[in-house]
C-alpha cells in the first residue's frame, strides 16, 4: 500500500508513543497482565474496549493502534478506505484535486496544492498543448495545439513573438523584422509591399514598375541604378563618368565638366576666357576668345589690333601683321635699317635715310631737288635737273647756264646774259628756237633776239604746221619798195615775209587783220612778200603760184618753199618785171587771193609789211 508522507508521519508518531508506553509499563508482550485492564496490540479482540489502544481491528480481530489505512475512519480522518481510493487519499483525507496529495486513483497525475509549473490546477501534469492554461508554467494560453490566438508553445499568438503560427496567418516569425521575415510575419520578398530594412529594402511599393519612386529592387531610385527615372537623361548603372551616360545620369554634353572622347576639355562653365572654351576645345590662339592671363587679344586670326600670336599688334613688336598694314617688323626702333619704325620696308622716298644704302631721302619723288629719286645727293654732273639747278647741271649751285638754257634769275646765266621772261638765259633767235626751249608755249607775242640791233617783240604762231613761225609787223610810216623792206627786215636780223604753205598763208592774212598784234590791222601787211622772178621777164600766167609748180619762174628769196595760190585763172605775172621787183597781192574778205601783178623795178611799194625768221619750214 502506498503511504502518503503524512500517513507515514502519523504512524511513526504512534509507534514512538507505544514504544514509550511499553518501556514504561512493560506492556507489549501481548498478554493481559494483572495490572493490565486491556489487551496489547496484536492481541485478539472482539471489541475496542478490550484493547489498550481502544481499537479492535474489525477485519482481523486484533488489537491495534488506530491508524490511517486500517479501513476504519478514526478521529481526525476524513475517510479510510484501507488504501488510496478515488475519494480517499492514502493519508485518509478526502481526495480532492488541489489538496496537495497525489491521488492517482482519483486520476491525478500530480497535486501541488494548486497550479504549479509542473502541475495544472486540475491535477494533470502540466504540459503545453494539454488545453489547460497553466500560468505557473508560463502559459498565457493553451488551445490544445496551435490556434489563431495561441501559439503551440502556449504563448499568446502575436506577430513578432518569434513563434511561427501558421493558424494566425504567419509564414514566418523571427521576433521582429529579419532578412527573411517581414515585421508582419509574412515572408520577406521585394515587391510584397512591406518595407523590410533588414532585407536591405529602402522601399517596397508592391508593384513591378521599375521607374517609379521605388525600383523593382526595393531601392530608392538613384542615379547609377541602371533605371532611367524621371529627371534622368540616362542611367547605365556604372561609375564610368566619360562614357555615353555620366555619373550624374545625364547625357554627355559640353559643359558638364566631364571630358568625353570627342572633347579636348570640359571645365563645366561657359567662361571663354579660361583654358577651356564653352565648345570643349582647349583655348588656343586664334579661337576668337581671349584667354585671360595668357593672351592679350584674340580676333580669330591676325587683325589690325591683334597679332597672329594673340599679342596686341604694335609696330616694332617683331611680329609681322599684314592686317595691321605691316609689311615688315624687325622688332626694333631703328628707323634707318631695312624696316622702318612704321613697319614698312625702307625705300628711297620714305623720308628716312637708309644706312649704308642711301645718301639722302627727302621723302618725295621729285628728282629735281637736292636728293634724287635714287636717294643720291644731287651733283652738278649727274645729268639730272635737280637741287636748285635752273637747267640740266647748270644754274643755281652749279655752273652758269648758256644761252637758251633755263634760268630763274640772271645769276643762273653766264656772265652778261640776262634771264629772259621766258625763263631762259638770253633770248631765243626765233619762235622756232623758243618752241624748242618749251614745247608747251602757246601762240602769242614773245621777245626774241635775232642778232639785229635790238631784241624784238614778235608774234609766234605755235600751232600752224607744228608751230614755230615768227611774225613781225612793221609800219615805218614811209613808203617802201620790196628792196627797202628787205633791208629793214635784215636790219632786224630777219627777211621779208614769205608764206610757206596754205596754212601759213591763212595765219599770215589773219595776223595782218588782227588789231591786237603789231601797229594796226591792214591787208597791206600782206601786200609785199619776199618772192621774186627767177629772171627778168619771168612769167607764171594762169598757173598756180607756189613752189610746187616747177613751170612757174618765181622763187622765194631764200629758195625755200612758198605758197600764194593754186588758182590758174589769174593772168599774172605776165613778164613785165625784173628780179629786184616784187609783185603786190590783194585778198578777198575770206582771206583768199583776189589778185596779184608784177611790174618792173622798183616794183610796188607799201608802208606796211611783215618780216620773218626763215628757220621754220612746213
């Protein structure tokens, strides 16, 4: 029989008491002695009074100390079923779960006088999953297995408690967010709409749109994620800055501060004065932009103000700049070398004496001054009319000029020879002589010296037959014959006038009738000419009267050409003449011959006639 700890304790106490009594009274020998009124334990009996213990066991008829388990309910016992029973504990207390006495007969697996970590309050062995909530065992619930509200470890089901509870809809529970499990106990997966930072997610928008605010890798959109987001021109997912997409996710462009293959430079600004232009080419002289601190100017090529090396153009800087009008630049300030200080090649006539090459340079092209056009100092034997010479190598600082040479003052001429009004030393001997001195002279009155008694003022025809005919109209106021007129002309170093050609004859008649030349105007100045018969009685009847008619027996006094008329209807001269007598001539209003006639010596006379110098021929 199983004895409970309390029953054993009681039995021990009874035994101790009985032993003490036996020792004291020598009882216990199972014999009723004379001094004994009752029987000892073990003695047969029929009733309780017979026994010293006041108990006769009803079953075996022996005196015994009353004890639990003897099948008799004694004082202090709730029951005694002679052993543990469903209703009575083995300590004879009434069997009740929670009485602290294990009563297997009552179906108890344990009895800890209440709930304990090992025993439920229904005296069943505490075990999670037994359907009994045992708080002492740490249970907050026990649904006899996992339920939506209770975990299989009898903890209250709660996402994040670290207990996987499929009944609660959990696919995982790592006691909080983990790389594999979301904080809502769903399996972590990018795109599930649950942000799981432990899984490395920066976002999770639950969609598969890669270019929105959260990528399909659950990362916040960022340049370099290979996804072209709004605001990005490109995204190649690498950190190569100089490929087709920059690290700023912008398409490469000049000015983005990234040097691409087709760029020489890229400084990220639009300042064209630094080392890199806004076209991403390196600054260089000639690009049209002034490189600050390096270039003084840049006009995209040589200009009037800027050299080809981008320095400010300045004559003498040693840099040839044709755009600035330079044809040389020797980089010095020596004005007398091969390149002047005006950056022009030295040349004769630039007003600068070129050392070792020029004797002089007066800055002009006048070969007649003191410095020739070859930049040689003028001399009196250089064959050039120069310095203050009045004529070639004479006058001025040179030797005096001879007659006929040009002069400015009398001192330019040889001693005793004056400088004439025409600017020549002495006077010309004829109009032809004068014309040879100056071919630009026009017809008019000039002073000549024919070698006669005095210089004469004559009329010079500078146009007829090439010019050079000399005319002197005389009116001595005395009737003269041809011989007298010849003598007077000779006294002036001249001869009686002879018309040489039709043009000369016309000029003669016009001059005779010109009141502004000579004493007056009158046809008589053309009445007598120095034309005479070749012999006494010579005729030229009804023939042209000129030297071209060989059959005419009349000639000029100097045997030169003469011309009176081409007419063949005039019946003079008819031969009534002598060689010393001249004919007379008359003229119509047009200046054409009207009539002529010969007579014997002394011939016809007149008070007016003309003289000439016979050096001019047609």
